[in-house]
């Protein structure tokens, strides 16, 4: 009987061998928030998302030369990217697109149907494949989703990863509202939100308003936050106060790995 009990004790340990907790990686390639001083700081946002065998370039910043230079400094080969995800059509998120596609065009570019037609034509002209997303949540790859088009005057989509520990949500500027985006992401995965990262668009808001937003996210079940880009310094400080050890400092050149959070 002792040997049987020992066997059942060992089985869970053996099952864990080789498993990776939350196997995702996010590298911030373009940002106006400084972090790695080797890189070229500029207004805009882009990050490389590695998940489930996919290398997704989320947004392309405002300048393709700066994006590609930062990737070179970080030792990231643009040709390893197999998908581009554009959150919205503003120039600080799409300005580097064509310059990047001249280096690597053999990929899908996921963008909203409402994007200007000229952007879609430019994508086709260099040989890439535009994938147009409507106003419903859309599965892009296994475990990888778009929220679909959200917002009114400024339309935007966010990227959602259905990771083992909960949803990973990446926002460009969160123009439709970061709380609204988090709610949609939670509905898509049916899980709590393990990490919410990106631009939260909170610059210029009062301390009380930012505090309300941070508390609403916490009430919604968001565990970890990493605000950057258009979130604003005041918001970053408030989020750090409210989320404590679950606040993730980030900025240009930061690398966030799921298995170390």
C-alpha cells in the first residue's frame, strides 16, 4: 500500500515536467516611455508578441526606420514575424507598417474593416495579405483573438491571448475605454484577465477619474497591469499604488515573460 501511495504522489510531479507556466513573451519595440536607454525613443507603440508558436507584431509605431533599428539593437529578426496586428489607424501605430513590410511581406496583416482604403491598398501592393476584422470577436489563431471593432468615433481592436493563467490583453490606445476592452476580453475567454498591457489613454484625466478606472479593472478581476504609451505618468503612479506588486513597470525595450510573472 505504501508503494501505491508513493506512486500517486509522484504522478502530479511527473506531469509537471516540461510544462511551461504561461508561455508568452512580449517585447516592447517602440514606445515614448523610456526603459532601455540603448533604443530610440519616439511617440507611438509597437510590441512583439510570442505565443503558441506565433510571432505577432502588434502595431508598428510611427516610423519604420526607428522600429527596424530598435529590433536590430534587440537582436530581433523582422523575418521571424508571421502576423501583424494593427489596433487602430492612427499614424503613431501604423506609420512604420510599409517600411516593415518591405523587409517582410509574407504575412497576414489583421486590421479593421473601417481602416482607410489606402492602407489596405498599400498592404496589397507590397504583397502582404490584409485580413479585415468586423465588429465581432474573431479567432485569429489557436488561443489568439481580436476583440473585434470597438468604439464610436475612434474605432479600435485589442489583442487577446487565452493563456493557461488567464487572458492576456494588449491595447494600442484603448480609445473605446480600457474597462470596456477588458470586459470584452473576459467574455471572449471566459477567464479572469492575468495581464492587461499597452496604452490606456488616460493622459490628462483627473486623479479621481484614473483611480475609478483602476479600481474598476481590479473589481473586474484584472490581476496584473502594465500601462505605457498614452497612459500618462500620473496614471502609471496611480496604477502602481492600487495594484502594488502586480504593477509591471514597462516601456521601450522591456521584455515581459509569462513564466516569470
